[in-house]
C-alpha cells in the first residue's frame, strides 16, 4: 500500500494524524493475519478470513481517502 510514497512521508503522516496512524497499523496487522491465514500458519475458518479481508479493504479505502485529503 502506498507504493511509490517515501516512507518518510508516511511516517510524518502517522506522527501528525492519530487516525491515519491507527488505520495504517490496523491495516498492516490485518494484512499479516490474512497472509498467515492463507499460508495456513493462522487457523481461521473461511467466514473469519472473509471478514478480515473486508476489514482490511475498508481500512485501505479509508486510508486512501484520508491520505488524499491530507495531501491538499
């Protein structure tokens, strides 16, 4: 997520905006859990995996909108 954006810019947004920071970390956590579930490292049922994927997508959508609004 945010490929092509300098990490320093993302770090600055995380420092300056608590909502962005919380969503950014939540998305990263969900990303890891989904990957672990898909690899079989984390045992979850299909419904839980689908729910995690939906939460991850919702966090990404909100992060993208927030990122755009903070850039202007």
